[in-house]
């Protein structure tokens, strides 16, 4: 069993979001949808039969999504994000294009999707380049990536070479 499960509060788009992510990521599926019972209508403010939670797997990681309604303090902030480590530019492009559709690109690989969930689409080579013992190379790569919105592996490699 996974020790920690990400749990995301949605106003009323839990099932839509689950289907969106399952379509984007490999090794993903919806495991279970739980619906609000009649007894919860008054307390939860959600109609009986509507989706309460969705248990799903996104690329092998278990999540639970909740339709909790609109509650102050439970909006999706950008302070928490999910990092997608990509080996190739094709992977970066695929996830970037899918997740920014209806969402918003930010900077340095960060974006928010149409549900306002924050993601980072990051090339795995970046960590290697930033931990290089050559400090001049690290400075060039950092200067390069700080100007990027979506990461470009070829540009990072070019910066590393000088």
C-alpha cells in the first residue's frame, strides 16, 4: 500500500478531472467512484447520487479526488505541484500540450491545468546539468532555463556546452 495518497479537493469536477488525467498518463485508471448518499445531502450540500470521491491511479500513483463544494481555504493553490520527470523532448511536449489545454503556462516548466492543479514538466537531464562540478556550466544552464516557460532540452544542452 502506498504510504501517502495525494487527496485533491474539487468544487464539483472530480470525475471530469480523473478522466482527464487518466487519458493523459500511461498506467492510469479510475478504481472506484463513491457517490453521496441521501443522508449526506444536508451536511455536505451535495445532491444524493452525485460523485463524492474518485479513487484513481495516475501513472502508477494512487490519488483520491473529492467533490467537496466551494469552501474558503480549499481552493487549489499553486504552492503544491506534481512533477512529471521527462526523458525526451517528445514527452515534455506531450504532457505540456495536454495539461496546458484550457490551463495556463507559467515559467520554468510550471503550469496550471484547466482544474487549476499545478504541474511541473521537467527534463530529467536538468538535475544532472545543475549538479555538474563545472560552475560556469551550471551558471549557463541556470540562465538558460530561467528564461524558459516550457523546457527545451536542446537549448539546455547547448547552454551546457557554452
